[in-house]
């Protein structure tokens, strides 16, 4: 996982191997000084192939606070 603090943004990038067929929807949860990255399936279209995806989260951070970033949680 790569985390960059740029001006008032946090940019988190992670490569992850997952099912190749469905789309994915990203979300975050912020609790105290931690950001939890969440990835959910956009459909039930599952297949037998795997693919490596590059997931990128761009998070507004107007206070320029440093956070602990958790690994992506697939749901």
C-alpha cells in the first residue's frame, strides 16, 4: 500500500488480486485517527478468473491530519 499526503488530500493506492468479473465500489470509514478502506462487490457476477487491480482512494483532508490507514477490507 502506498499513502501520499498531497496538500489537503490523502491518496492511497494498493494492488490487490481479486475476482475479475464483478465491479467494485469503494468507501471509507473514519474512526478517531484511523481510516478504514472498504471495497464491496458492485454485482453478484462472479467468475473463475482472478486479476490484479490497482485500487486508488482520494480522500479529502482539509485539516492535513495524519491517519493510520488500514488495509482494504473486501465485503
